[in-house]
C-alpha cells in the first residue's frame, strides 16, 4: 500500500521522514480543507524531504466553482511549484456541481508540460452525479482521485471505495481519504486498495485566548499504526 500524508508544517514533515510514506500533500489551512501553501514553504519542504511533494492548488476556501482569473492564478502557482521541484499538484474544479472540464483540461495540460502528476481531490465527492464526474476525470487523464467514494467520509463510503477500486482497473488510481483511522486503513489494506491518504494532526486544548485557529500536535501513534500495514 502506498501512503500519502497531508501536512502543512515543517515539524510534520520531519515526523514523517522516517516512515514509509511515499507522498506528501502540502497545503495550508487544513481547518478549511486545505489551501495553496506559500511558494517559500513548498521550496523548503522539497529541499528537506526525501518524499514526493504534491502541492495543493486551492486559492480560497468555500466552493470549487472558480472564476477564470482564479484558475489562471492557480495555474501560475502550478508553474512556480514545478520550478522548485514539486512532483505533482492536487486540485478540483467544478461548475454547477459538475467537473469543470475546460478549466481542468487547461490545468492538466500545463501539469503534463512540466511532468507533474495530477490528483483530483474530494471536490469530486460533491458532484451531482459522482460516476459521471469520475468518468470526466478519467477522460481528462488525471493520475489519481482523492475521494471518499461520493460520501461525507471514508467510513460511510468504504464499501463504495472497494467497488470503485475493482471497477476502474488501471484507468486511474483510487486513493481513499477523508476521516481515515487506523481501523479503516486496515479495512482498505485487507480489501486490496493500493493508495491511502491521511492526516497526522491531533487537536490539543490551549488556554491562549489570543490564538487564531486551532492548536495541533502530531499523532505519532496513528502514523505508526497505519504505516505498519506497509
């Protein structure tokens, strides 16, 4: 099983270095589902990691229905990340709750030019017709999908994800993500899914009322337990 860990700090990067994690999804603001990180952070992570670094392209929180100007900014971000050594990008473009084929094709073509892999993220789970959206992403030539199978999380979608893995064959890589626990990781491992995406954040209580956002520590126990499935 190939593991991908989503992270947003240098401390988290250091924590995963000794584990059999192939890919890192680098983002900012995970509390809103992840946003595009800074170029300097991406460059530092790439220079200090043995892992493949795949960078989130998401200009803002909220929905995934972007303007042409927003899409152009994200494509320029892609080019910058490629130049500092990223191995792939993670994105999801919708229009009226369907895959935005025109914008997605534009980004994928630019990614292909730079030799980057492409992951269509869980925006896919928000499509009005999940299977139509899946077919669109496959036709576009994405490397993989990050998905909970069209459900709110992988716990609800676990059976659908197993069926999906068996049905798509080699047309696209299926990577479950969204609420992965060690128990669910074992379920996917035992059902022969080849890729898994999870985070290693554990919230902690703080009494600093001037802090903005939540405080987290690294869940080494979760990381260790899942990576034992390797």
